[in-house]
């Protein structure tokens, strides 16, 4: 339904990621694949509106990255379709694996599967506020009565047009007894766990055995999930982790329109100007397939339209 809609591309992508996150959790709890899940209240119209509404708001505000504080869940019991369950609900707890929780002594459900799914799918990290300038603040109030204010706050912050300095966690392990098919599966699982990048390097180990060095780059918020994935899905008996400082360019996403559909562009920004861009592979490949034209031809067209967009932006 979402894929066939006229929603903007990034809204579709984010909304789909949220529902896939929730379906995966529900499927695990009920012992079925995500495709077989019946969503109960998650599939109700209000939750669909909540999810797509959040993604539309983020798009309207031009939000590229989301960070959140640790998540409060509340405590007590909750009556659901299958009976009485502890808070957080089973699906909520499953979704929140690897996400830091906030201690708040409140009887009642503070985080639903939909809310947890939005955070899990979209938030880049959890913790204190980043050192950025606040531009605008928004508040939303719930209808439930608690001893504390039932209010959520969102801060819109602007990243300076300078190179960013931050850190990234690096996990490594050598494997000499896994097939290429298995390693491909492991890479998929690592990206699902929140890895920023995963790459394999051929190496030689003791006794001249050819092997594979697995390197995983991940934010600290996803470190535990990525480590668990490596230990559970590979044959390694251990792994190494280090924290690297890194310098990265400011990035933005833009959407350009070609005669064959919309293509997202990843823009590299420095000193307030675009000095490099690249079309998103998935969008180019989709347009090439749907229109029956060679990928390289579609890519060249996307680059040409992208150059026009960048030139017009520089003049505005």
C-alpha cells in the first residue's frame, strides 16, 4: 500500500522501515515470518496515520538525522488481544533490544510498539543532546493522566556547515571456516542490526589458511546488536572492538525529477556549498528496470539532472 502511494520517496522508505521493524518483532514473538504477521492494533488506521504522519513531518521539516533520549517504558500490566501482559508489551520489548531505556517510575504503558518502531527504524543514536544550535521546539501532549506531564518534545537543530568530528565503533573478527553464502547472510544481518558499513578482507592466518577478516563500522547505539549478531551468526569465538575518531562531511539528500521518475541525490556540503553529489543506486536501478533502459544510460541522465539541480541551487 505504501509502495504504491504518491508519497515522497523518503517518506515511503522511512514508513516501510518502521512497519518492517514492527513486523519482524511481532513475527518473532508469534513464531512466524514478518510477512505472515497480522498487526492487530499496529495495523489499525490510527497507527498507520501516526507512522506516515511522523515521516511526512520529518520530510516537511527537512530532517536528515534523528537522535533520541533514552526511552521510558513504564511498568505494570497491559491487557492485549491475547491476554494480560507485562509492560513493556512483548513486541515493544523486542523492538527496544539494544536501545537504552530511561528509568521512570510510572504505572502504565509509556511506549507502544508503534512508538518503539519509529525510534528503532529512524533514530541514528540515543543519549544526550548533540552540541548543535536549536532552531525550533515543538511539543505534543497525550490524553492519559499521569503524575508527570504527559508531553513529548522535539528539537529541530541545525548542523553547522563544517566538517563533523565524531566517533565510530569498529568491530573485527577473522573467519576461516564459513562459506561465501553464509558470509553474505551475515552481512545482511549486520546491516539490519544497525551497522553503518560492513566489509570483508581476504587474509592469511596461522598454518597458511586463507580466511576472511570481517570489519563492522557501527554507532555506539548499535554496538551490542552488531556484536551479538557476529557471535550468533558466525563461527568466531571472540571479536575485537576499537573506537575510532572520524571526520565526515555534512550530507544532505535531495530529490530530482527525470523523465523516468524521481531520483534521490546524496549531496556533500562544505562551506555552505555542494561540491560533490551522487545519485542513489536503488533509485537509478529501479528507474532503469521499470522503464526498460540500460542502467548506465539512466545513471548518466540522473547525473545530468543532478548537475542542473546543483547549479540552480548555487545561484539561489
